[in-house]
């Protein structure tokens, strides 16, 4: 016969402990991570779980030689999985306390991704000119992300600019270092952690409470700043190459 402990048999107590051990561990929400993710979802940014840093410069996906450590979705179905549903995002955030999150672009929003120095200059010029600027994030790996409305799929395909905006010779000099994340692409959404030994992050400069602007309203300032900063570097250092998904 099992001994009694506080009105519960030892066998029942061991069963309860085993069941508790089977539940996903939940870490405290340090720095308001969950609140920031829900704010992004409330702004219409569809989210899905992503990998996170492991062992310094490694990736939680355990893929040998992962080309984008801590920067990619955990599921191949990330486009259909991406959601703004608060309950689902809360479950992901609590059951995967270490995970980064990506936001799928080309559904509700696009992201104009530029070198950090060029982005900071452009942001100052945009605000000084009184032009509407939406959410803006900085990535400690040297990029600045401008969140805009998506252009959707224009009727005239000549007006369609893919993510590889600056990879073609005829456009590289016009848009040095600029990446346009649209249909079929994604970016890390703050708060996110990057690989390394110095606590690098992706964080908001202007939060998701700011309305998304038309991308063409900020594009001229971004391309101008990118060209200026590229011209200060020998051989177009910092020019972005094609984004491979």
C-alpha cells in the first residue's frame, strides 16, 4: 500500500510530478518580450517562430554550418503558419521562451532593409522633412529595417520589385545596399537575439504603433542615403547581394 502524503498517495504524487515534467517549461517574460510580440501582431504583422542563438555563434536548429543562424523560421510552412492571432502567439512565446520570431513580408507589409549608417541618416532626413515614417528597427549586425505597407502584386509586372532589388547590374548602382523584403520573404521582428558573445539584438527604434507608410514615400530618401554611404566606401563595400530563401 502506498504511503499517504498530504492526502495524496505517493504513487499519485509521483504521477503528478511526471506530468509536470512533461509540460513545456516557461521562462519569465524578461523585458516584456511577449508584450512586444503582441504589439507587433496587433499592428497587423504576421508572426511565426524562428530559431535562436546557441553556443555563441551557433543556431538552435543544430544544422551543421547553418548559413543564417538564429535568423530563419523553424518551420518550412512559415508562410502559412504566420499569424496575428494573439492566443497562438502567446502559446508560442510561452512554450518556446528562447525563440526569435520572424514576420512574413508581402502580406500586409514590406520591409526596406538598409545599412545602418545610411538608415540613420535617412530617418533623420525623413523626420526633418515631416514625412510619415512607420515602424523602424535596428539590427546590431549593421542593418536598419523600415516597415511599410506592402505594394501587393502590381498589375504591371514592370512595377514589381522583388527582394533581390539590388542584385542586377543595372540596378546595383541605383540601390546600393538596399534590400526590399516583399512577397516570399521575412525579417526578424523585435525583440530578437543574434548570435555572438556581445548580446546583439534586433530592437525597435520606432515601435509598431506607428502607421505603415507607402514604401515609395520613403524609398527616395533611403536610396539617396545608401548611394551616399556606398560612395564613401571603396568598391561599393556593403552592397547587398541576392536574398536567398
